[in-house]
């Protein structure tokens, strides 16, 4: 099911090489299938898969995909945080808005806001980067020609991620 959604998004964006505003939210709609829902609620892997769909939708809208395939860039997601608000229903339409909220020389940070009937179901924050031959590619080199303008202020979630990375690199907690 996920592969068909990704194919539909790819075909819709095919051949569009115009410069874009990388901070413009990208909307993606899909229907929740029974295979993505456990007895009464969507499991965490479903939200992660939907967030991946949102990132690909954003990539197809903003990244020079021909150059990406030609130079063999690999998009890599480093980590994700999910905030659940309410359960999604089977056969309901979920609208996901993916926004680039911040970037630096290492990572691009995304917010995926999933709504169902105007109510927020979940918010997924993810961060990642593109790599080629083991080297990180800055996001401004990946765009279709338009240089991204910097967002106004850095969201607090980025500070939380950076502090958790520092703690993680210190090693395991003493027993």
C-alpha cells in the first residue's frame, strides 16, 4: 500500500524542475487502510511510514530529483519524534502537511502534521540529510535552484535534539 502511495506522489511531481520555496508546506492526502491499523489504533510504525511518505512528497516538490538519481544521493533519516493526539479511523482520509522548520550544516528538520477531519491526529518531527559517497550534502545544494530563506526562529525541538545527542554520545548510564 505504501509503495503505491509513493508511486502516486512521484508520478504527480514528475518533470517539475521549477525553483520552489523550500519553506512552503507540502500537503499529502491518503486513506488509512485496515492493514495499517491494529485493533483500535494506528501503531507507531504506521505514523513513521506516513512521515516517510511526507518527506518523499517534500523531496519530490523541492529537491532536484534528476540530479539526486544521477549523483546517487541517499536521503537518510537520523531520528523521529512522534506526538500522538488522537487515533485515526480505518478508511478515513488523513491530510499530512510536511514543513521544513529548520536546517543547519548537518541536518534538515521537518514537521509532519497529520490531521483527520480538521483535528490533529499526530505530529511527527524528523531530521535527516542527503549523502553521496559517504559525504553529507547541504540542503541548499539539493534544491531545484531556489536558495532557501532562513526560518525566523529556531524551534525548541532542535535544542532538545542537540542536548539528547550530547547525552547519548557520553555513553550508557552507570548501573
